[in-house]
C-alpha cells in the first residue's frame, strides 16, 4: 500500500510538471523569436571559452548576423574529430558543460555517429515527452467530465545499457533521456526495478508485457515510434496465453529466454495473481478489437508515440485497438536535439520548442543560400532546418525538411516532410519520400489495404532510368497489376513526373515483390550491428550501398 501511495504521488508530480511545460509552450508561442534569441545568447555566453568558441570568436557575437558570419553551417563530419577527443575524456572542447553520455546512431551511411548529451540538452526530453503527454491525457479526461487517476505507465522501448570503455553511457537518446528519472522507474513505470528492461537480457517484450498486464491501474503507454507498438501487439497476439498463465501462477515460464540473474531477480518480485489473470483471459478471448486496450487497462488515459509521416499506418493500426483512448503524436527530434512537440492530442502538427535549440531555416529548393529565422517562416512553406543545440553542435544541418502547417499565436506548428537525400531525381522531377508515401497511401485507400513494408529505388540498369517499387505482399494483393494506376498517383503527388515520363526521360515504373519478412530482417540486422531498436525507421529508399545489397538480394 505504501508503494502504491508513493507511485500515486510520483505520477501526480509528473502530471504537474507536464502541465507546467504546456503552460510554458503556450507562453512561448506569443514571442518565440525573443525566447529563441535569449537561448542563443545563453549558448554563446556559456561556451565562448571552449576551444570551439575561441576558434569562432564567440566573444564577439552580439547578434544573429554576427553568429552567421562567425560560425559556418556544419555537419557531423565537422565535429567528428572533436567528439573523438571528448570520448577520450577531454573537456571544454565543444561545450563547457559536463557530457553525461553519447547518443549513438547508425548514421545515414552506416557509420556510427556519437552525439554528446548534456543536462541542458536532455532537459527538453524530460519536460516534453512523458510529462507533457500525461498532462495532455489528464486534461482531455477532465474535459470529458472524468477525473484523472494516477497510475504507472508502460514504456515499450528497451534499454541497451551500453557504455564506452571509460564507463560513459552510449545508447539512444530516448534511453539517455529516460535515465534522468533513474530510481523513480518503479514508481512511474511498470518495470519492477530501477532499470529499464535491457534488449540483451533475453525476451524483453515478454518482460514488458509480463509486468504491464498485471498492473490494472496502468495509465499510459509510451514508445518512440508507433511501429514499435505494432510489432509488440503482434507478439501479444501470439503469446498472451503464456503471459497470462505466468501472471496466474506467479511464475516465469522456462521457455522464456532470460539471463539467469535477471530471472532470479524478477522471480523474487512476483506473486500469483489469479483474479487478474482470470480477468485478462476473459478480455483476450473477446478478441483484438477496438476496445482491447481499454478493456485490459480501464485506467488508460493516453497512448503516445511518433505516428506521422512514415509511421502513419502504424498509428492508424494502434488507433483501431484503442477506442476511447486519445493518441498523442509525441515529438519531433533526432539524436542531436528535441525540436518540436504536440500541444494537442490527435493532432500531428507540433509546436517548435524555442527553449530547446536555436533555429535557422533554409527555404527548400532555394539555391540562393538565404537563411531565415523563426519570424520569417510562412504557412505552407517547406524548409531545411539548422539547429544550434545545448551540447556543442552549432548551425548543424539535420538534413530534415519541415513544413509549416500553421501557427500557434506566433510560433510555427511544423510537420516532418522528408529527410534530404531520401529522394530521387532521374530527370529533374525531385521525387521525394513524401511523394512516395502519398502515392502508397492513395493506392492503399483505393483498394482497401495497408501496404506497410515498401520502398522505391532508382533502377539505372535500364535507359532511361526508371523507378521500382518493392513491397511485401501482406494483403494478398498484386500491385504489379496496377502499375498504370500507381504511376497516375505518382503524377498527382509530383507534378513533374508525368511530363518527364511523356518526354521519355523516365521509363515506365516497375513493381516487384520483396521476400516476406525482408524489412523485419533488416531491422534485426541493424540491431545486431549495435543500433537501438528504438532508432530503426522504415526503409523507404535505398540511399546507401548496404541497403541496396540487402534489399535487392531479396526480390522474389
């Protein structure tokens, strides 16, 4: 009972902090430029005596114009030598603040990137992820006439607990951010100890659901991407009987892969729960329909994860299982920084977080080199974003293109469109990932199916070159029968495509089937090479040789 009281208090504190963050987002929306300039001044002042700051004369910077003159636009390759030195223990190189860890990514070329994290850079993740989502869920419930009942949450993403040789954490940004809660895990999440379940400990999905399902008061589900939810629901469909039997008996079945020391630790912390098991068995036997999550967890208030752009089909699937529970489309960011967060449930548009990074924008398609500030953005405009974060990256190209969907007072509401480089340009048509995604959505809608595992690539083995659509046949539909229809949709999404086809600059589209399970095998391959499961994104284009070799070998 005392533990439950502590958990209730911790969750109320989390919601309170989330409400404060939402109030700050609203306040900042009235003058986002002022707050962003204030942050730039703080970053420059704090780091003017670092090696990088002295090299670029931070002490002379008094305005955004000075900043642009003194500091070049940069990419990861500009920081790699500095970061290697920081990894080896050097201080005051890029940033004056202590480095708390490194977010490791696979990198677009397959070469790992190590992004430093500081207390200030992680603060945005603490303020605008779980707590923000919880506060939005509580407010939604209250507007419906309900009363928020504090309950722990289900965190679906695993940890890696990997470190550099010097002991410094080296993982994904979600885990590093989550570590800021440390010893509070057992009071805010359904995990039974002061650590997240580790992907290397064995069947971590079993572990997550084993303890999440036994907690009838769980109030939120959080994952980095909704695609993680989808894969884990598939696991639950196949294994709920095993899990429920274990909850009933207070055991962990011998068939579950698990490190012996973890099994011994967990078995000391479980007990038989026959009543909860009986209830769960009844609910699962009713089927995986729209009421599933609400039946399992009657206290469930919000489900949070990234579900726009490439992840929309996954979000739609989770929505189909969660009637009565609002979806939070969470955040937009990268290992380098948190950039934006949703301020309204069910809406994928995200407010720019002006206290997280200093932002600059390059109009997409404009070759003039013009760089804009927040106040220069217009609704409907597409921009490549530059960030200056609080961990030593200055005027850094994320290589993401964003669209301004509107404004909250004066603050832009943005949506991720595509990543630069993830596009094709056979004959000047500049067919983007957004165009490809919209094409797939149109063909899916036209035939009442969901085509989730797909990609396009440019085939240069024929002249003129052509696009090839690869997909996994999950619905018994042969997209090869609809090539003309797909090309029509491609033309609707990209106005230059039809004219270039008519001119004979691009050959007719080809459609081919991928071997079943190819995309799943790719994800497993990435994990085996050190990538975090939370970082793996759908492959929609073959933008490096490793992907080409892997996917082109697996065509039926």
